[in-house]
C-alpha cells in the first residue's frame, strides 16, 4: 500500500461520500483510521465532502496501487448509495470544466443532465477528450477543479440518477 | 521529385473526400459538427477561429499556410499517441524534403515542430467518445509555409518555411506528401513501442533543460528532461527544491527550452 497524499485523499473522499462513520485499514504494518461525525442527512444522499486540506498537487503521481481493501470498500459504498453514481476520468490528464477559458462551464452543481451530454474535457498531450455523461441525472457534486491534473479512474462528478 | 497530386492520393488510399474551404471558422470544428466520416480531409485557406491548446488563437495569413484536419478512426487503447504519430509524420515529411542542418527541425513535446527553435507546426486533436473501441480522431494540423510576417505577439516564437529557406513552397504538394506519409505509415500509429521509440530518437529531448508549466494559470518551474515514457508522458527532474531531486511524470502541460 502506498501511503501518499493521493491515496489518503482518495480515502477521505470515499469516507465523505459514503455512509460509513469510520474507515480503518491496516497493511504492511501501517494503520490508517479515519472517522467523521454521523451524518444527519437522509441516508440515500451523500454527505457534502469536506474540502481537502491540501491543494491538488500539480504533478501527476505514478498511479497509486489500489489495494484490495479499497476496491472492496468502493463496492460497498456504491451499493449503499444506489442513486448516486460516480463519473470517473477515463484517462490521465488535465481537467477542463469548459470548452475554452472564457466559456461557461459545461455543467455546474445542481444541473440536470441527459445521458450523452458533454460534461468536461480531459486533455492529455494535446488530445482534447470530450467526456460524455453516461447516465441521466442531477450533478450532486463536482470533485475536481478546472485546470487540475487528474488520474486515471479518479472520480470527477457525483450524479444522482433520475 | 514530383509527388502524386492530392486527388491521386485520395483514390490510392481510398479516402472519403477532400473538402476545400476558402474561409472557415475552424477545420476541426467543421469536421466535428458535421460528424464527417473517417478518411475525410478538410483544408482551409483561412480559419477565422483557428485555435490551439488553452484556446490560444492560431494565427495564419490567408492562403499562405497549411490548415487542415484529418478525420481518422483507429482502434486504440492509447489515444493520446495519435498526436505523436501525426507530429512524427509531419516532421518526417519536412525533414525528407528540406535540409535545415543541425539546428533545423525539432520535435517538441508533446507534438509541436520547431524550426530554428521557433514554432512551425502545431497539432491539436479532438476525440468525442473515448470509451468506444474504435475512436474517431479529428486531427488538426497547422503549418506555417509561405507566411513572411507574423504579428508582434508571436514574432519571436513563430517561423515559416519561407523565412528559413527563402523560397516559397507549393502548399498542395506539401499537403499531398503529408497525407501520403500519413496513410503509408499508419501501422506505426498502432505500434506504441515502435512509435515512441522513433519519436524519442527524432526528438532527442533527454538531458535538455526546460521550463515546464501545466497550463496558462500555473507557475513555471525548471528542470531537466529525463525521458519520454512509452505512453508518451514526459519525465522531468525538477530543480526547484534545494537538495531534493524529484522526478515527475506529466501527461499534460507545456515545455519551453531554456
């Protein structure tokens, strides 16, 4: 397990967006325990994520090894929040919220979108990928800031399915 | 050496169509909005909204340069490498045709071509749906050919073939050569390890000192290029932290030689 910042951030995000009160992982002698106050909200809605304490690092780190624990936990979260889906980045690159710096963002929190709509651009090596939303629903949360680096499979949006 | 005309190449490589525009907003935009099929080639004498990355304007004097979009569907798992293929094809076409000496043409990561250290070719590719196996790319290529004067803002950064070689080139002939090379070498676009190896050898970037920035809103930092990865990413050993040597791998951003 790689105890880097990215890994920890993933854990924090996961805890935030889940109904779990606590996550504890032990591997190779290192133990992490994260906890949060019990959410007061309706169970099917995700708790508003706490802003990460650190800015997202500018450089792309070598892809952190996702442990089996992590995958298992993700599965748990996804099944618990049946109405909430994550839109993940299909590639490593830079996230752009709008088609050009002056243009309006493709989507903002609270927007209802139809499947097939473009929701952002991920740029890598001057290949501009228009990312389409695969489901119809409402944008509950945008997890990445414009112009920041994203990793493969990093969650970009939380969407509440119609 | 005479090359085949563009219409001969169109038939020889079974392309769909060549569309010529006197003036258009952007060849990429036109191809995308009209969902043109693979094998289409869009050429313009002028683009009113030509653009580069970060929405930077791509400036080009009417009728003087190459402005084109190739629409090509390719089954690939590493879509970003299409730009390495396109830049290598243009680089090869230019270096086969013109001898510019040691300080002549150079590939700049990720896919610019420089002449005398100044930009002569820019490439920007758009992809609509990354999740399909067969991906349709709109490969936009701009090459400065016969333009002598550039606006003040890019005068020190841009050049053209005519500025270096002191003679005008036949634009149609140059396009035909590029398309011929593009079609003839297409297998290389699928062969990642060969492609990155060829690109690496042509670019000779390792050991070069550069300034790197992720985009227009971030600060630049300096370092030394330590390699180009097989997936096209650049590795830079940054020298911003005193006493700490840190290698970082980037998939996006811009380098400038210092």
